[in-house]
């Protein structure tokens, strides 16, 4: 258990760092703040020189989850003392049921669907990698007392570091190769995802797709009676939204039933409220256009376009390329592939074209001009904007990128 009477260092002043700052201030803790890059106006801020000379004064280091603590990092020899913001929830939680959700893709949608269904009967909140935090609430105890269920979206970064968080239910959506720039290899990435089982209370359950169970049985350390397998084989019905709704419903039906047997789960009870996640933005003249700007995983982007059983389809890729497995190739079938950005060749290195073709563009604006021209020559049934790369090469974030795509598409006559 964390002792709040000890001395803490907040290392990294992002969203979670600011939240912990307010939490420590409310709790009147003894702490300092350090950030390599940001200028912070606070009496708690220390210099790098001060940190070097006084590092042993700190009992705990609360870091931003995405900071990579490798052998060359100052804090590497203090790894056992490293915490993240979610660890402090263990000091505050009392009666609430805690659900942890992780996976390469589909975490946010799954969390959103869970909240949408459970909120009909229970006061339910989503926190974690979803972008929300609770620790900075001034009257945290009173705030938490009104919450029945907490859903926590957990990234591999968070799972790699969290120590004290406890869960009543844990769900893994899927595992694809991702975040190799942080985890170095796929084995470490997979292990971080399965660390979620170590956060479960005794006799609590792990929910995961059948294919993961078959593939990674050796990584499951809890009793197999505590593992519920759900079917991840869904028939595609020519609509990405419906497909992923049904897939997500399969994953959460049993979990919700275990929470409350009286809650009935139907596809009609949920909606796709999350923007730029398989979002249908155009549906006219036998053409569907999806804005999936949130997709930063090339494997997942290709998986989605291959789901669509049509020879008249386009996928738009691009952005900052993320490290892939060495020599990995993803088959793309019966698709026109349009790639934007200065790293287009990196995407091409990992694609294997089957009855498909590609074109490269300097930016998204140029790509849409080309799309406008070919749409007058050929009629397509599907256009999927699922970049498979990060947005930071040209945009603030995936939302900024998604908005830009929507703006450009409105200028095209299909």
C-alpha cells in the first residue's frame, strides 16, 4: 500500500502529472515536480541538477505512463518505486465495481458501450487512457461515493507500470503488433497486455476472445475457471459500424450479465458515439465513406479494408509511421490504396498487394484532389480513411486530422 506520508516526485507534467499534482496538493503531501521539457510555474518544480543530487530523498516516483524507463534512464534503478496516477485509486476506492479494458484496438468503443448499457441502471464513469481522470477532484471521497461502476481504459504503457490498482473484471479486446518503439519487441508488448490479469481480485474474471486464449494459453496465470472466452468470429454485413458493434457486444454480454443478470444487452441499445472511430460520414449513391482517423495501427487498418467484400473500395493510409515487426507484410486485396505523407514508402514496405494498386501523395489535400478526379471515372462503393499511422507529422492529434478529412470530403462531388 502507498504511504502518503512519504516524499514523492512527479516525473513528467502531462495530463496525469497535473492530476497527481492537484491530488497531492489536496492531500497536503510532500512532493516535487520535474519535467524535461516543460516550463512549469510552481514552487514545487525542481531542476535537473537538484534531482541528480537529491534523488535518494524520494520514496516514490510518479511518472507519465508513456515515459520509457529503459537502462539508460535516470529512474531505471528505481523501477520498484515507480508509480502512475492509477495506483492512487487503490487508496480511494471503496464500494465501486472496477472494470479494466485493454487491447490494441477497440478499447474506447468497448468502454463506451459498457458505460452506455450500465448507465441505464448504475452511475458509471470511464477513466484512464480514455482521457478522463478523477484524482484531481477537490472532494474526491464525496465524488466517488456517488459512483457505482468505474470503467478504466488501460494502455500497454499503463499496464507496464501500474502496481496497486485492483480490478473486479478485466477484458482484453484483441492483440496486434503495436507500440514497438516503446516495448522494443512484440513479446514485451503482449506481456504488458496480459499483466491485466495480475490486477484482478481473487476469484475475479478475465474475459478474452477465443483466438487469444488458443494463441497465448501459456501467458494465462490465473485459474482457467476464471477465464471467460467470447466468440470473435462475426459475419461481416457490409457495414463496419454494425460489424464492430456486434463484435463488441459479444465481448461484453457475459461481463454485464456477471454484474447484473437483469440487464438485457441488445445491439439496438448501443450507438457509435465516438467520433473518428469507424464513423460513417457519407452514405449516398451506393457509396459509404468512413472516417477512422483514430486508427494508428497499420495491421488494423488493413484488417478493416479486407473485411469489406467489394472490388470497388479505397483505403487512405498515411501519417507518422509506427515501428512494425521486422519483415512483416500485410496482404491488401482488391483495393485501391492511397497514401499521404513523407513516410509513404515505409507503409509500402509492409504491404503486399493482391489485385490492388497504390498511389502516393505529399499530403492529404493532394490526395483528395486525386480522389475527386478518379471518382468521376470510376464508381466506388467504399472509401475508408483509416490512416494506420500517427497524426503528429502534420496535425495536433487524430481529432484535428479527422476534422480536416471531413472538411476536404465535403468539397468532393460523388
